[in-house]
C-alpha cells in the first residue's frame, strides 16, 4: 500500500466480504494509514483518528471526500461499484476475486472511465491461495494475461469461467479436472478468435474515401428518458417515484422489495403485484435520478436508476434464472 501511495495519491480496494474489508482497514490503521473510507452494505464509514472510531457517513460524502483527496484509501465491497465514480484514482486492488468477472468489469469501470485523472490505471488481483479459482485464473492467465486480450466475439467466454469454477468447487477439484476446464475455456476463445471472416463482416467498399460514413452512435432501444417515461406513468411503479421539489430530475423512490447489495442478484425484484401495494411493501426510500449528469455531479447521495442497478432491480419483477438446476 505504501508503495502504491508513492505513485498515486489514492488507492481503491475491493473485497468480496465485509469481514475482509474490516480486516484490511484495521491492518492499515495499525500501519499508520488513517485517511480511510469504507463502503459496503452497512453504508459509508470514515475513520476519525481523533476519536479512534468510525463515523457513519452517506455515499455522497464518501464520494466527495475521495474526489477532494481527503481520503487516501477507499475500501469496499461490490456495493461500492454501484453509483460511486472513482475516476480521480489510478490504483485499484481486487483483494479477493469474485467468480463472476462481470463484477470485476464493474469494479474497474469505476476507475477506468472517461475523465479519469490518470492515463494508465494499475490493477492488481489477489486470490486465496490453493483454491480452485486461483488455479483456474492462473491457468487462463498463462495465455491471456489479465484477460484484457479476450475481447470481441470471444468476450462471452468470460461468463463461462464462473460456471467452470462452480462445477469444480462443488465437484471434482483435482488438478486434472482444473486443467481440463482451463483447456476447454482456452479452446473456446481460440475457436472464436480463428473464426473465418465472413463477407458480411466487411460490408460494401465505398467508391472513394469521401463516402466513408462515420460510425453510428450506439444507443439501446430504450434510453434513460424512455425508462423514466415508462416508470413514472406505469400504474404500479408511478406511485413509488415521487418528484423531489426544487430538485429537477430527482425522485424519491420507495422500493417494493429490499434493495440488493449488488447487481445481478437472483433474489432481487418483486414476485407478485401485491408487492406494489403500500400496505405490503417495506419502508425503504432513497433519492434516484434518470439523468447521469445529476447523479455524477451531485454532492448528495443520488443513485442513477438505470439497467443493472440494484435500485431498478428492486423495483421491477424478479428475473427467472434459466440456469437453475444446470449443475448437478
């Protein structure tokens, strides 16, 4: 950590568990590093050396203090990868790697984004020694380094890593079984990388350079403004989104189900229309917006309500997991 702070003025540390977060922060305090902030499912906390205690703070205050460099180390679980843009930092440590690499992408995306303070971001990944995940990740890293070489059509193979680790952890975790899974994953990547180029991939050649059209702006079928229109007019969700006076674009959201601590939770969302009735839903309200600029520049704790965020998943019907029962 001290070595990182010689090059960078701040460090972000992601952990899978709050127990791990607590362990790291106590070790840092013992080493004399005290300008520490934490964020997890318990909320935000900042260490106060004067009282030798942790003070409860909002996500907005964590974001503001980190941006102003009042904090040198920010530690948190995957809850921190939701709504906290940390582009003023150039050093990221994944203290323990999750099985799902989509979460790793989310973590890195908090730091490596447009407007980042550093041109080059340094990322270090740690694994628990002698575990299945360590052997799988190290086996793939022999050919693909930190996985950034697995791009394009081959990127979906990363999703199969979680399945492979789960199968090995719940079944045969021998060296031979791990080697077979790693070889299978590498073969999938290689097959996609060596796929013959199709004529349709090339398009029609222009007659001159002047006829080359700029690439199109990529946008989904439904943007944030469309999502706002749908949710604020739907009879089930509209009563749960109350506009906040004197704060354009901000709503007070009352979620019909508890908000999960991270995205892609299989338990998030409503299971019946009854969950939207006032008498049956829990008291859980928070400020949200459909405007990215409002979320990123506000000094308050305002979550961006968009696809994949825990707040939206708590508002919508629960997704059916089509993979259930696929491992046996």
